[in-house]
C-alpha cells in the first residue's frame, strides 16, 4: 500500500479536527472533511461510519493501558498497577499540541463530548477485565478504576497546560492530593 | 389539573421501563409506550422529545445534591461536603425496586447507557459549580467530584443489592475502602 494511501485515515482525522475547530462540529459535513483531506466521500466511509467517529478511531490508549496492567508486577495493588499504567500513557498522548486541540474541540461539541464519555467507559470496561484477570473482585475493580480515571483526568489536564512536567509525575502528584483530600478530618480543638 | 392528567408523565415512564425490560429498547416504539400508558403519541411528545429521554426526565438528583452541597457546613472539606450530600440521596433513589429495574434496563441498552453517562456528566458539572461557589478552585472541584462519583457508584450498587444497609453507611464504607486502597504501600521487609 503506497504511503499516501496508508495515511488517508490520518489526513481525514487532521482535516476533521481543523474543520471542527474553525466552523464547529454541526456545520461540518463528511463531504467537506473528505475534500479538505483531498479524498472522496466514498474514501471517508471506508475508514469511518460517520463524522462523529473520526476523532475516536483506534484503540491505542485502551490497548496500551490493558497491556501495562497485564504486565504489572503481581505484587502491586490494583490501584498501584493502574497508576503505573496511566503514568506511561504519555507516549500515546503525544504530540501534546494535537491532544490539546482535540480536547478543546470535544469539549465544545456536545455530540463529541458524549462520544468521548462512551470511549472512556469502554476503556474502563477493558481495564476492569484486566484487573479481574489479576484476581480482583469485579466490584472492587470498577471502583479502583473509577478512582484512577479521576486521577488520570486531573493529571492529564495539568500535563496539557504544563510542558515541563511528565505525566508520571503529575499522576503521582494527583494521587498524593487524593490521599490528602480523603484523609479523615483532624480532630477539632474546642 | 385532574390527577390522571398530572400523572401522565409517570405512566409513560413506567410503561417505557416495562417495555424496555420485556422487549428491549430498540424494539420499542413511542406509539407502543403511549398505548401501554393509555395515552396518544401526541401526549407522549408533550413530555419527552424521544423514547430515549423517557428514563431521564427530571433533575431531582442534581437539584438535591446541589442543594445539599450549598447547605453544607462551611467548615467541611469539599470531599466531606460531597459525601454528606451523596449519603442523603437515598430519598431520591427510592423506591429501590424501581431504581434496580431502571439500572438493569440502562445497562442492557447502549443508547440508554450513553444517555446515562451524559446525565451523570451534567450532574458533575452542576456540582462543580456548587463547589466553586464555596470557593473551591475549578480543577480541584472537578477532581474531588470525580472521586466522589466513584464512591457513589460503589455505594449505590451495594445499596441496590442489600436491603438492610443505608446509603449513608455504604458511602462511609466506600470512603474507608478508598482510603485503604490509596494508602502508600507498607515498606517491604527484605
């Protein structure tokens, strides 16, 4: 497959991102995305079922996190295994500039935000199965994943704003903040 | 407004739940829901824009949680204020039998599960604004809410399974489990 052919999907993704940014998701048509990418509408539908899916193709993040959890030291607690996995996701999130644009476009368009929540739920389901294969009880697995996702959101939004910190550092920072936030209140002196 | 008229919405909701349970969301039409409720399709559309919305009308939970957070003792931490609010949601969740049926129907139908995630995101947004009005920084507010929602999911799923515990007790139990799960690992003796 020649290079231009194999990159058609990437060109469609970049074209869609740009059009969603400049004119919004609702006002962008599949025909426009295809034209901007130098392709036909027919080509578009070889890669994506509709325009909402353009930004959600691929399962790199899910595959990466599941593989990391599966490879984690068996002595780690479920929470530690998840945090370690999340800290290594930086390679998937790069280039940061592109992720930042994507995050903004998704936040600005309800149909994309809805799809994004679903994708996150799918990742959570896959991680739950990975933890269950490590012997974690399903209810506990779901709980620890929900908490880890909260940490990941906190760390990732900082990573997008701060070019100097690593994602692993920010995951550790958010975990430390969580420990502090949930600590039992200190006894009040009366 | 006569009684039968004011309860039309409730009848439509119960009819939809029953039809989604017995034949699935996809195979249920608005016409069927209306007929089962003893109403016309036209009446249906006075209350709901489409069949997906039938199970998501009303903002009782959001309104309740926001009011609780606003009324919380100013000396409580954001996390404590949220947990206290969540513990009082039992009155909204009753009757439990109905919530259990609703949860099962939503889990079994992707279109409903997607809508449910969105509704939860709206509640999180409303709670974030409530915490910000208490002076909490937006990033921290979002983080603490994500964690509190994880606790709420854990507590609610146990409450649905166990008729004897109160939701407030189960929220406290999940918070205790969270503290344990995120505690730094004990030093290993070598």
